[in-house]
C-alpha cells in the first residue's frame, strides 16, 4: 500500500526519538512530513529529508507542507535523498557497522 504514495506523514516516537514509521518511509524512498524531531540524526536535515510541523497538534499545517512538496515536484527529490540516506544509515549491513564503530570508540 505504501508504494501508492509519495508523501508520508509521521510523528515522533517513544521518548523523543524518531518513530520507526519515519524509518520505514525512508527505506521506501518517500518524502516525509513529521512532527518536530527532538534529536539530531547524522546528515538528516529539514527541507532535504523531511518537512517539519510546528508541534504535534499543528495538523492544519499539513496542506501547506504538502503543497510545498508538490511545487516543482520537490517530493521526488526528497524521496531520492531519503532512499540514499536509508541505504547509508538504515541498511542492515551499514547499520550494524555503525553500531560496531561506536562500540569500538568506547573500548
């Protein structure tokens, strides 16, 4: 079903982390509109990888954000950027390598 849509809407996850829905959307190369993210992710930037709502209750901003992504087909570029980002940071091989590199630094 996700293949039928180019723009996906998500919210933050547990304890101020990006919800896994965002990860799923990135793996599918989708443009993302989300509630504010309260942590920094490597090379994951607003207007490149996602559009941000002001807060969890600002659903009235959604039409404006969708229109912004539709204008000039920005959603296609964001989807491509998100697919590349997910290959670097979420692909299982790379994800495990990043975890191991962090553990090595701590040893």
